């Protein structure tokens, strides 16, 4: 390959690169965007605040709705509803004391061995 053909190829490549740069520079980036607009960043969005009086008013209204609902269904107050019994029975004081002495003996034996 002679130098003249290499220079000619480089000039062709340069012409293609310049055309590509011109095409990319001429594009408007907003025209390429399709679909839903991007969400605003969190720093620009303000959180809504509610006054203490407004919160108290809403809470009172909600309590009234709950009371009305309980009256309608005839639900019992939660304090008189019996607790659901669990599957385990309680441990007697004697059994608890026996386990305590056994564990203390194990701890003493382990401490002595160490």
C-alpha cells in the first residue's frame, strides 16, 4: 500500500466522522425523549404539613367512626374479651426453683472446670 492511498482513506474516514459529529450536534435532546415526563427530584418537592389542631380533629373524627362501627356490630369492649389461651401451661414456683438450683450447679461446675 502506498502512502497516497492511506491518505485518501484517512480523508474519507475524516469526512464520515465530521458528518456524524454534525448530525449528533444538530439533534435536539428534548425531541428524542418519548414517554412520561421524569419525576421531579425530591429536593424540589415540598412535604405537606398538618397543624396539631387539624391532626386532633381528624383523630377525633376517626375515633367517632370506630365507636359508631362498634355500636353497630355490637362488639364488646376489648377489656372484657377473654384472652386466647396459649398451648403452654405456666410453671409452678417449685418447678422454677428446682430449675434455678440445677442451672446454678451447672454454672458452678463449668466455672470450676475452667
